[in-house]
């Protein structure tokens, strides 16, 4: 991974700032009824074309005593569940963001 990956970490402010710099409408900490999405970019394409919605979900252990942070790997169930939060919420693209490179490997396979 690159140094930019390490400087980003799991800080959602990076995605907020980047989206605003690009001129996108930003929503933070949204829940469309199917689970939380940390940052949503609304990207306008053209007045006759529907905007593109990209969601960024920062992966974090939910349950107390979760082994996610202990072994730096998320379970397949957790990855699928989180990805479906974005799909069911109407995101055109959903990005799962990990705290470190080892967790990112467990997400990307």
C-alpha cells in the first residue's frame, strides 16, 4: 500500500474534505434505514442524468470483545453485511474503509 493509505487511516474527515474539494455535495453519518454510512458523496453529472451516490463506510468492530481488531481481520459475514448496507441504501458505489493495511486485505480478499 502507499503512504497515502496510511495517512488516510479510517478518518472520515479525509473523505469529507476530498469530496468538498471536488465540488460534490457531502452527507455525513447518514442512515437510509439499512445501516449507517459514514460519508456520502452526491456527484452531479448532468441535469438530465441522475446524480451518482458514493458511500464510504468505515469498518469498525461493533460488538464488545470482537476479534476484528485483535486479529486484524473482519469476518466474511461482517464484510457482506456492511457492503449490503450501501447497496440497500441506494448507493451506486460503496467503499469499505479499513483502519490498517491488514484489515484492508481481509476486506479485499
